[in-house]
């Protein structure tokens, strides 16, 4: 496959989408676009370098291990979490489009990554070394549960086998998170990986899909403890220079899942002031897409879009933010989609997953 041509063709197709965009998912997403999106994780899942392992070494012998030796399933796409959500995206695409031309190639990738021996090494990693119990906490944990949820809710023999193979890692993450929740005294309100609200959103979605009521209740209790009494959030200060998540919108996206509609409306009205709303509906400015930190802001446009879509759906018809969030989410998606591939690995290794999630989030 000529990856440069794929990227060029994808950019051109998305440019056309920018012109012909409508709010319907079918206008945003077609099998042809799915193929071009699939090319991005297909290209990087087995690309070992450049790599950012995040590994804390216990001894010289483990310091010398290659990324693929530390993480035989999820070593590509620059870092562990990007590989995990790249796998989620491939599962999502062939689940949506069973006739996707890349299906057999994707199946081969998934069969390789979900090999039981490799998954066991992935699971063991979290307890094998002195500091790895906090590895990828909680962003990578959240995406692993999203991947597990996608497989669990796909009723095919192959998906069931992949889901079964993934369980040692899933159950390890679940145990780590269950142990961590009572110890987490304060939330992380950052706009990058450690953001607590983002992690709890995916954890809650997983718990409800799997029907793990004890974990669901633990997540709900922690969400209320952290955020129920929050008022006048300083979203007028967002974003930081490398944010790909909105600290305030991630909280609101979580609380809409936790509270009944009438309680959520009261909470939201107290949570946001006008100056904060005025700020978060502004399109983030991305000055240099070749910079691996600045390009995070393209992801911010996409994550703001999925949060606003979900929040708007949870609001009554006449609420003052409903149409504003619907319109802003549409604008953010329309504007950000052509930038999903910039031809630079800093964005290409992860943004497609954010785009797919933003389009299909509910």
C-alpha cells in the first residue's frame, strides 16, 4: 500500500466532506472513508519506532527490552494507549462495515494482537515491575475497557473469541481500577491523559454494557464525590497548550450519565457561567501540526464535539445550551475532520480513533 497516496486521497475526500457536510452520520462516514481511516492504524500498529514506552525499569536487563518485548500486542502507534484505541477503531470499522476491503488484513492484525500468549504478557506487565501498577492510569485503562466493550457487544463467533482472549488483561485492569478508586482522594482535572472524568466515562460505559453493577456503583459514587458540588467551573481558562480533552466538558459528559435529567440540568446550570460557555465553543487554534504536542488541539476539537453531542442529547428541548452544543459539535467535527491526517506521525498515529469515536458517540 502506498501510504502517502492513501493520506493524500483521504485528505481530499475529507475536504469534500467539509463542503458537503450535513449532520447525518451517513454524510460524515461511508465505507470509502472507513477504508481510508483504517489505513492509519493498519500502518502504525506494527510500526515499532518512533516509540514512547513509559516503562520504568527495575534493572538493566529489563531496561534493554524493546517495546515489542514489553508489549507484544500493543507496542506500535508510538505508545500503548494509542495502539489500544487503534485496535478499538479497527474493531469498530469492521463491525460497522463487514464488507470493508481491508477486513481480512484487519482480522489478521487482530488475530495476532489478541493471541492468548501475547495478552498474558500484557496482563503480567502490570504486576511484574515495581511501578507498573500505575502504568497508563487511567487513560490507557479506559481505552482498554472501551476495546473490551466493543468486542463484548459484537455478537459474532470471532468477536467472542477475541473478547475471551482479552480477558486476562481486562480483568487485570479492572482489578487495578477497583483497587485504585477508593484511594483516589482528588480528581485530575487536566486536559491530557490523566484526566479522571474521561476515564470514568469509559469505565461507566463498560460497566453498564458488561452489567458489572458493583463497579458501576463504585464509579458513580466516585463521580458524585468528585463533581456533584462543582460550580462555576473556570472553563474560561481552557485550553492549555497541549490539551486534547476539555476538563470541564469531560466532567459534564460524565455527570449526564450519572444524574437523572432534571438533576443534571440543575447541575449544569450551576456548573457553567456564560464566559466559560463563550470560551469552550471557540474553535481551538492549531498553529503547527508537525509539533506532537500542539497537534493535540485537533483532538480537542473532536473530544469537545463528542462531549457536546452527548450533553445536548441529555438536555430538554428548550434548554439554552441544547442547540448551541448541537451546532458547535457539528462545526467542530466539520472543521476538524480534514485534519485527522496531516501527513505527520504526531497526529496520524491517533487522531483517526478520536474522529470515529466523535462521529458515533451518543
